[in-house]
C-alpha cells in the first residue's frame, strides 16, 4: 500500500492519447492519494471526469481495480487491457501513467498525469524562483512544501 508520507493532493498536467502518434489532449489533473486508493480528476473537451484506482494486497503482488466516468461499457473496442504505473518515489510528487495493451500485446501510453503536492503549488508564482534567505525563510518554505538545497 502507499505509505502515509505520500498521502495527499497532487495537481499537475494530465495528458491523454487515444492513438499512438496523435497529439495529446491536455487538461489540468488532480490525484488524491490515500493508503489503498487514488482518486483521479481531469477534463476532456471541457467536461469534468473522475476515476478511482483501488489497490489490494501487498506491493509485490498488488492488484488494482480502476473505474471512471470516461469509459462506457460495451463501447465496441476489442479486448484491450491496461497496464498502470504509479510512482511515489518523491513524497512531494506523484505520477500515474496508464498504457493501453492491445490484443497483440503492444503497449501505447494513454494517460500521463504528473502532479506536485498541492500545498507546494499553492504558494508558487509562475516564473518566480523562491530563494529563501535565513533560518526563518527556509523554515517557512519547507513548511509550504518546498525543498531547500544549499549550494556551495
């Protein structure tokens, strides 16, 4: 299951492909992460969409069920499958990548949502690099989700 240090809300760009080699449909995306589930929110052609990935079992053999408001049952597609990759290596970033698996076994990237912890994004301004000076500024930056790296 997902460690508690990685629970929370992550926001970023969602890219969606219907066919390999075609341009991505891009929208804002949000991942809400808990121990055994990931809620996903995005938009397609202006309509809000939502999904949920529910995890079961220990990490080496974890299974998952994914449901969403985007796909319809009996939509006429052949027996395609999914491969879903979640990455929580960094507690301030979370990504969800979904691959279509075609009947012949070929995989194609279908969804790429990479989010940053929302509390960090909420205090950032586009084009501004936060460079804290002093102990107080560093503490405030770290409390708001920033990482302080001292360069020498």
